[in-house]
C-alpha cells in the first residue's frame, strides 16, 4: 500500500479585533495600515503581508479573515502584524 503524503497549501483563519462597541472606519484603517479598500466587491479593507505571504480582509465589525499561509504559525504571525 502506498503512503499518502499530506501537504498544506493554504491555511485560512479568522480573528476579531477588539473594538469599543462601534464599527471600524475602514477608510481610515486602509489609509493608516497601507491597505486597499474594496467596498465594490464587499465591505472590507484588504491587506497583503510579504513576510509571511498572507492576504487579510478587515471588516467593519472588527472581524479579520486571513488566507494564504503555508502553516498555522505563519497565519498567526500575519494576524499579529495587522
């Protein structure tokens, strides 16, 4: 019987930024954090990290979706940098 090798290609994780009970101003966040505001597609600011290579979407509610990491540690590091 052949051995099966498992390789992780893309880790997707979510987290929530602490806010003071109000919606985040995505335009201000995108400007200060050098991100891109993409409200035409969905109401989120998009940030790309080079080290580790991750794409993160920040929503008004404070929820962050991070995708593209090769391992959970890189995903956590990218979220921490944001």
